[in-house]
């Protein structure tokens, strides 16, 4: 896919959970001028970046859509000059920046899994508060911090706290019933079960 969505000085690197951001804690700010509110219902989207070759999870993040739409990107390395980062919260995730974030992570080596569940406005606001309050997350703790945040929310108490992105993805599916949707760029996956003539994988492919 042509990387035009975040072109013109976009800076985004898939470094899994290895990169450590500045370790500072800030309270949740008031709605800022660069915030974005999505017109859809309040929701949470678990993001899991996985290797195309091994399926191993490389990074976990959480898209939170409530009074504003942000990405809790713990220990992530995604940066863009037009995206403000508060601790490990990426602020102002409009549709263009959401597509750009996804496109910068999906590549020939990794794909981008999402699991979206609609929540009440109260749960979305609680998730926003917890994400802002978490501040910067230490390296390699993306899944641990995300699972810890989710487990504090009403209806998500069954989420197991874990260090591993794949285990969190599985736990999220068990609790919510939402299976992952996989997005690929520059890679053509062989669907699981294809050898039996059964396609068990939901796959979105980039065009252009």
C-alpha cells in the first residue's frame, strides 16, 4: 500500500516493546485542541502486531474511542510531528492517522491484528483516564500494561495479566467473543486451514 496517509515527514518504526519512551507521568488533560472524537459508538480495539513467519507477538496497543480517540501505545516507538504523545498515549487519532499507524506497522515481516468491542461511555472514559495516568511504560511491558489496564475495566475483569501479546489476544477473545481481524501489507498469507480447503482466518489486504 502506498504510504501516503502519513507521508511528508512521518516517523514510525516497528520496534516491538523494546523501545522505552520518556518515563514521565501526567494526569489526564482536558480535551485539547488536537484531540479527535470519532462519530461511532464508544469502543476499545486491542491491537496485536505479529510476525508473518512465526506468528509471535511483537507489540500490543489499545485504541480507545470515547470523548476522544487515542492509542495507548505502551513502550511503543511510533512518532509523527502532528501527533502529540502524552506519556504513552497518542492523541488525536483521526481516521487518517489510524490508517497511518496501521500501515506503518503492517509490512512484509509483520501483520496488524485488531479486536474491537463496543463499550459504554463510562467504560471508555475510565479506559482513557487509566491510559493517561499510566505515563511512560518500561520496555517489553506493552502487553503487561495493556492487560493490566483492561482488567480494571467493568466487564473485562476476566482478562489475564500477561507479558505476552499473543496470550493477551487469546484472553481478550475469550472474554469478549471477538476474534482477531488481520491486516497485511506487502505480504500474501496462506489462510489457516487452507490445506483442508477451509479458510478460518479473517484477512484484510491493502490495495494500491
